[in-house]
């Protein structure tokens, strides 16, 4: 299975953008890039996903490198509520049993300073 | 609407006791997953159900761990003869269906198990 590499932690000031990198140099051509985050004392929650093109939703943006070997989750204006552990996860295509489960790494712990 | 619920939220067990952890998925969700999260680590997959069928149990760490979902809705994770290394947060997640990479998983708050 392709693996992801993320920094252990990052700090940001409130209302400033946060750029969270993820390296996945062994990604296959059909693996999807998903991001989940886990707030303190809660279960993980879905943030965003993409395949090749950049994606935007109400929570964040996902920028995917042209060679797909890395991606960046962008929180445009960090709030105190965005303090969490952010996980970058690769998911295999449908039809493969391994695609059903999420394989989490260590994630990046984001600290937002007021 | 109601999300995934888990009970109990906290469980303390003496080493050697059996425990049962319950998960109520979102109504209508076909797929149900169990994960184990040790302190300071990311969640690790344990097992997966599609309706009542357990399609993947490759993550169960030993034969002391058993999961069931007899009617395709509520699921129970049972741990027999608990050991200290079983101490962790047990997370349940559900999704509409599990075969597409698009389908997000919705997680419950977890059950924190402490084995003394």
C-alpha cells in the first residue's frame, strides 16, 4: 500500500491561512487523496478528497501536485476550532476490498494561536 | 440529524474481564467499520461489515476480538479476557456504502477502554 508522510505538528495564528503538506511519492495512478481531521476527544471527520484536480469545499481547499506525489490541504482562515490532528489518506479505487478501510498515519497536529 | 453513537463512552475493566462495546450507525448506512486508536496514534482498522456480512476482519489483533452485526444495523465489538494492551479508544464509523473511494465515513465519538 502507498504511504503518506506528514509533519508531526504545525502552528498557526488565528485568521491566518494554514498549509498542510502531505507526501505520497508511491501513489498509484488511481489512488484518491482524502483528508480527515480529528478534533480533541472526538472521532475523525471527513474534510475533502481529490484525484488529480484541485478541489474546494466549505471547509478547505486541496491542491494536488501535477505528478500527484504530494498534496497540500489549505485552511484559508484558521480558527481556534480548527485545532486538530489532520490525516492525509490514500484510498484505492472501488472494486478492491482494501479501498473500504481508511489507513491513517500519524497525521499533523495543528495548533492555532489566538 | 443523529450521527453515529457509541456506548459506553468510557469503560474500565480488570484484566481478564470480557467487555462489549456497542455502535449505532447512521440509519440506512450499509457499511460499518471498527477502528482502534492507541494513545497518541492514528486510528487502525479492525473490521468491516456490509449489512450483516463481515467482509474484512484482517485488522482484528487476536482471536479474543469478535465483532457482529446480526441485523445489519447495530454492531457490537466484544473483547474477551482483556489485556492491558487492549487499552485504547475504539471508534465506530458508518458510510452509505463502502466500495467507492468517494464515500466518506462518519465516525462516532469512540469508547475509551482502560484495562487495569
